[in-house]
C-alpha cells in the first residue's frame, strides 16, 4: 500500500536524524568538536531531505486537488518516474481522473441523447432559473411556437413581447391549460403546463407547451366528415317514406284507371299526399344542396396568381352591390408583387364569403367600411378582411366555424365552415379576431 511505503521511508529519515542528534550529544559530552560539526552537518542534511520528502508528496496532492477544483481531468501523472510511493500516488490520481472522465463522457452522451430527443419532439420545452432568469435549456420547438430567436435569459422575452412573457413565464399553470396566444396578429391555441424544481440552492421553472391548432383542425375535419356520413344516412331515411307514399298514391291512381266506374278515388287524400311529397322534396333538395356544397370540395387545382389581380376580380364583382348599401370597401396591398399558388376559384369564394359576412355585420352601422389587405407574413402571405361592424360575441366566437351553426335568421351555417375547409386544403389557416361593438378581422394565412 502507498501509506506503508511512505511511512517506511519517513521512519528511516527520522532514524538518521535521531542518529545525527545522538552524535552531536556524544561530541558535546566528549568535547569532540569535529563530531559536533559533523553531526550538525548531517542533521541539517537529513532535516532538509525530510522536508523535501514530505512537501513533495503534499505538492503532488495539492496539484491533484487543483486539477479537481477546475475539473481538469485530462491531466496524466507519470507512473514511470520518481519514488515508488509517488508512482503509486500518481497511479491513484490517474485512476480517479479516468473515473471522472468516464462519468463525464457518460453524462455528455446522456445529455446529447436527451438533447436529440427534446429536439425531435413536437413539444416546446424551456427551463430557467427563477431568480436571475438564465435559461438552463430551451428547444427549437418552443422557439418555433413562440416565433422567437434563441435566447439565454427570459428577460429577453419580457422586453420584446411583454404580454407573451406575462402569460407564459409569469403565470403559474399547475395543470395543463389551454391558452390563446396573440402572435403578431395571429391567434394560436396552445396547451401549457409548468412545474418548479430545486437544484442545490437554486430554483428552476420548467415549462412544457404544445401547439394544438393543427390537432384541433384535424379533429374538426374528422368530425366534419363523420357528420356528413351521419347526415347522408338521415337523408336516405327521409327519402324512404317519400318513396313509399309515392308508391301508395301510384297504386291508388292505377286502380282508378283500371276500374273507373267501380273504384272511388279520394281526391283529398291524393292532394294531401302530393303536397306532403312536394314539401318534403323541397326540404330535401335544400338540405342536399347544402351538403353537396360542403362535400364537393376535396381537392384544389392550383395556379399562380398575383394578389393584386385577385383583388381586382373581387372588387369588380362586389363593389357595385356594396356601394348600393353605402358601405365603403378598400383593397390595400401592403407588399407589392405578392404571389399565391392557389385554386383561384375556391379562394375567390372564400373572400366573397368573408366580405359578404362583413357587409351583413355593417348593415346597421353608420360610416360602414370594409378593408381587404394583403402583406408578407413570415414565409407566406396573409390576407385580412377587416370591418367596423357589430362584431361577434365572445361566447360564440369558438363556434362560428362549426358546420350549420349560424347567427343569421336566413343563414345556412355553411359559409365559414366551407371557407375554413378550403384554407385547410391549401395548407393554410382561417382565423378570427373580433370585439363586440368594434368590428371583426378575418385572417387568411397561407
């Protein structure tokens, strides 16, 4: 063992020192000056050697502790040179360094593995120090959701987007909660949760966030398809009694034709049956027309068109009727030469629906005005239809895209549902911002 070798050489040196001191004592007693001088000389040499022997080992240990303090585990201590106990000491140092290096390598591998996992998941994650705001970890998904560059401290978000900072970083979300985030004139639905954890003396906050806009749109689309299937079944169930009644009436008429003298045909019953068939047929035709409008849009035929040309087409079509109602409409192109790769006929239909809705909302408003604008938005284009009409009550704002839901007495509830479906087929979004009594903004985001 290292300490046995150390003690052996230490005792040997102490014996030599003791021997030289005995020689000095003997010289003093015998009054032999040369023995006193010789003993003093060797005592000094042995003491210096002992000091060097002890301090050298402490220097080695101190050097090792210094490397540990600064986490420099790459240093290698020679095991081939020096005293035997020092070589063994170096061997122990190297073993400790190797162990720490292996632990660090394993931790780095785990960290990289975790980093890759967190980068791959479609969930935003950020952890930061509650006291100073320093970010411990943030992944690309969160930066993408919040439309932010990489940041090292959450105070960056506070300075740049104070409202966003208050909703996400200042508010505590004990359980998963839904949030509507205003993201540069775009409303985004997210699911958010956070927790606080302690590391040594520091407290950290971990926030997990997921953009559920696409998921909700997908679920809405699936629900819509199921609804169509169910309602088609209901239409068929309504047709069956019509067919049965028609067959009964036809039989009655045929009996009368075959036996005109002896068979009495009740004209009142015949008229009532025909009236029932007529009313039910008209209702079904209206019902089927409504569903056909929804069901026929399943693919798009894209072509490139300048937004300016799109606006001209809509202006020529709708401006005369709006002028008759004393409603002003302006088309504003905030970015020149904007180009879209769209199904022009379908997008024109969406714009017409939105402008007509805006017209109806402004029907009783003085100085009514509709503004249709377009601008570059992130990597795409955003078209807005803004009105100063009566707005949409907050309690029904989330239901306006539901098929067959309408606040108008004569409305079918199809226009916005169809418009949203067309935008989804273009890999785009249709969003609404409205305040009752102040107006509405409908945003088509490509």
